[in-house]
C-alpha cells in the first residue's frame, strides 16, 4: 500500500483524503485536521483544503491508517484510477498499431465528457472495480459485451437496478435478469422501464449477484459497450476501465461535441430502424443489442457523420423546464409560464435526484416561442447549444427557487433529415452492410 500511495497522482490522493473527511475516518494520529495540527506547526489545520497540500503531506496522512477496512477502501480507489491510467497509456502506445475496437475505446476515453461522466464514487459501499489482466498484451483483446439496465426511483431519492441485460458480439444473451432493489420503491417508472411491482415478486437476484456475473464476463480485458454507459455502471456499482460509449463515438455534423444523439436516433440514422416506437417502454434486451449493433456498424463502416433530424412540430410546441427542485409542487410551475399552457411530466430513465423536469405544452410553436421571449431570466445556451433561461421565482410562503427553461430546437434549426441512411438488415446475429446511396444535386 505504501508504494501505491507514494506513486499515486495528486488528484487521486486529494479524492481519498476528501472521502476520509466525509466519513470522519481517523488514523493513528486522528482525523485530517488533527493530523495537520501535529504535522504542520506553521499552518496547522488553518490550511485544510487537501488540494492545497503537497503530495508528501497527503501521503503522510494516509499512511497513518492501519485498519484493514480503511486500507481496502484506499486500495479500491487507487486501483480504479490505475486501471484508467493503464488503459489510457495502452491507447497511446498502440496508436500506430491499434485495432478498430481499441480505437473506439480510445475515442471514448478522449471525449471531453468522459472525466465528468466516468468518475465514480468507488469508495462508497457496494462498489467493485474490475481487474485488468496482468499481461498488457491481453489488452489487445477484441472481445466485447454490451449492457443495458433499467432503474426505478426509490423513496430515499436514489435509483436501484431492477433489470439488466448483456449480449455478446454475436448478440447471444449472456445475462437477462430481474433484480430485487431491496429497498422501498417510490416509482417503478413502468411506462419507461416496462417493469411493474408484481414483476419482482419472488425475485431474489441482487446487485451483488449481477456484479459477480459481470466480473466473469469482463475478465481478460473484455470491452464493455453501452449507450450513455456511465448510467448503467453507476447503478451496477461497477468501475470498468475498458469501455465504448455509443453516445460518444457518433457525432452530429455542425453541432457541439457535447450534443449526444439518443439511442433511438442513432438506430434510425445508422441501422435504419427504430429501437422503440414513440411512447413505448424501454426493452432492456433490445437496447443492449442496439448498442452492440451500432459498434459493429462503426467498425465496419468507420466514421458515420450524422445530420440532425427535424424537430417534430409536437416537440416545437413545448418548452423544457428542468432542474426544478423537488420541493416545488408541480401545480406551482404553470404560474411561472405565461399563456395557455399545460404541464406534462418529462419521463426519464435516470432519476433526477434532488431535481425533476417537465414540459410546458402550448397550442403552437409560435405560442411556445412567444412564451419563452416573455419569460424574465438570464438567457444562455445549454451544453447542446439550445437557448435557455435561468429563472428565479417564488412559491408557497415566499420561498425562492430557480429552474431552467429551454427551447426544444435552435431558432434557425430546420435541419434536413438524414435521407440516405445505412440500412440494417439480416438476422439478429449478423449485420449486412449496404453502401450509402448519395443523392446530391449539382
């Protein structure tokens, strides 16, 4: 352990010390501030921000811990960072001789959102970190499995896993399990998950059971595939370093890199079919297969530029209200929006935690635009470049709250639908490619 701490990056050491502070853990010389008071006679605990301390101070503090549970926690966090560093280093070293699969792993790790999305609380209870093979040559493995999960919202504000599906490169099902959330459920989100309370009667499979199955599948450098995969890893409580995220590796033309296509839009544009019809529930197995098919199409065809599709008129008649504090009653929202408006909950596969989102539905796109212009607030653009306003309002007995109100499309965006799509044909186990037929006018 001492050697691992001595060679760890500062950001990792800072993260561990902050977790120690959060949990109130103490070494042989007490907690963080107690340690500083005895270690540093000049500044003591007055300079307690770990990020402003040197590696030597951080390491000296962490070496005061001797309990097995504390050392296990440190080791788990160090291992997760080491895995990512190893995969990153392997990617750089193999640039001139990388496989198509490894290229997609590298593209995922190089995406600007990756550090934000894939930094997990591995120090929390129940998390596991998959081990990379000891022989670096095994990182050349092109084995892949794709995963998709369904989550429910629990009464404590967290989300819990209720179904997980995993398929291999040949679309053979490796895991298709319902999972007992083992806590009180506030919302099964049946319209999204397709799972109802009765479906879980007599289900004994736990997250820990799934973790053990996943560890076997992900051994020997196997690549894990998924769409917005970090959400699935979060609920699985698994930190796996070798990943391909299909929301990262496909890009829209003339759009911000942070604007990521939905799984359904990708399937329509790249594979030529919809993974689900509007209003239909998610099918966990279909989504896992779709992610794998998208990766296989990318491997076969290379870069596939996407053109943003027209926003349907029904969507243009809406404004998105998001990051609404959960203590704001839904009926209060319509008072903030001018005009004849209906409030519709925004379904979400992922729990918003302390916030939720709704749609304000108007009678026409023109009414929605007028309402947006009449709303008082600081106008800016969201991460996808869409106009939005930060609005402050009062509700109840004068309580102040904030939320964002966003348009559904760019003011000038009447983007042409991608007319020449790559068709997906054949059996579930194979992808037959067709050349893109271009219809360009002189």
